[in-house]
């Protein structure tokens, strides 16, 4: 029987994490293993998981390694004992029949194609009837064969936050693997508190509400585009950065200068390959 391990990376988000774990335990096809990687949360994550979910493998880091470090370790652990790895964020809700169709469709697609990943969908593509090819994925709701992990390696921890999933999917595609959306597997993002809506002069966008998020998102996106020679994506990323900068300058946003500096620092560091956790931009740091 195919064994499926679930990986969740969490940080100070116990209420949503508990809801997700209940979703997983209520699946029509239950996972064989659930691993929670805790990036040094300071809330009651540890006591809640140990007290209410004793069957779940819980690993707490001494320091925050970001999503990149957390998923790297979680995927490594899951690949040791499972055939398939289902990667989830801690801020999603999962339909009770989300896992079963992913497994079924991946098995069917693998008969004729070199499949690297199958993705659950959110609201987009919900009307589709069959798997839809895509060029990349976010961690949220992605099923990956352990053999693919052994072939292409682990996520890059030096990205710290953001775009390590994009880089991983592009690495996968570069090695000839195909990625598919599976429309009858639903995983919905719940948390929008870290987003900032900007609008002026008919322009609108949704971006990050924290300076450190601006930094890592810009830095890593630039680095991925350059490393994979995705110059059209690089142009679009730069155009989006300019758009956000214009809207920020016109918005009544606190710490506007700090956000602008984070955006510029991230863009420049990404272009010159300066990665890793940056002490200037840490989650929870008082600027």
C-alpha cells in the first residue's frame, strides 16, 4: 500500500494549525504520517500538539529557520518512510476528500507521464474536470513522490522565506518532470492578515504588510528568475516591484520608508545572489 506523509511548517499559528490537523484526521483517505515542523513558536503550539495530538510527529526547532529551512527538514524526514509527501502550510483548510483524488490522479498520470507533483486547488480551476498542466507550485497542497525528492534533492534553506517552493518546482521541471493541478482536491488559504491592499490612480495590488516580507519576497524572486534564466518572469517581477513602489509612495502607510528600503535591498541582494537569513530583516524584529 502506498504510504503518504504530510508535512506542515508552523510558526505562532496554533488555532489554524489545530483546525488543519482536524481536517487531516478526518480525511476519507487518511495520511499514514503527519509531521509538524515548529519554527521556534513562542505560543502554546508545543503543549497543544503534545497534549491533543499524540499520534502526530512534532519537531520543534530552537531557532526560526523560515519556511525554507522547515520544509527542507520536513521533506527530508517524510521521504525516509513514505512513498508520497503532501506539503501543506499551517494556514489552510482542507476538504475531507482532498488527499484521495490527488493520489488517484497522480497514479493515473504516472502511467504515461513523468509526474513530479500534483497540486490541490483553491478557488481557481474549481470548474475544471480533469488535471491541468502547470509550470510551478506553492507548497500549499502539493503532493510529491519521495523518488522525485531523492532525484532532485531538497529545498534550499538559504531562501529562508518565500520562493523556495518556486525554485523547487522549477528545478523539478528542468529535470523533465511535469506538474498538474487536480481540480477535485480542494485546499483553501485562510490567513490574509499579512497582506496589504494598495490602490491609487486606477492601479491596485495586494502585497505584504511587513517590511521583512517585502525583503525576502523580492530578493528570492529575483534570484530564482536569474538562476533559471527566466527573463520574462524577471521583467514581470521588476514591473510589479515598480508598481508596488509607486502605490506605496502614494499610500498612507506607516513605515513607508522602511518598506521602500526593504524592497530595494531585496531586489539588489537577489540580483547579486546574497541569500540566507538577513539580520536586518527578521520576523518579529522591532524596526
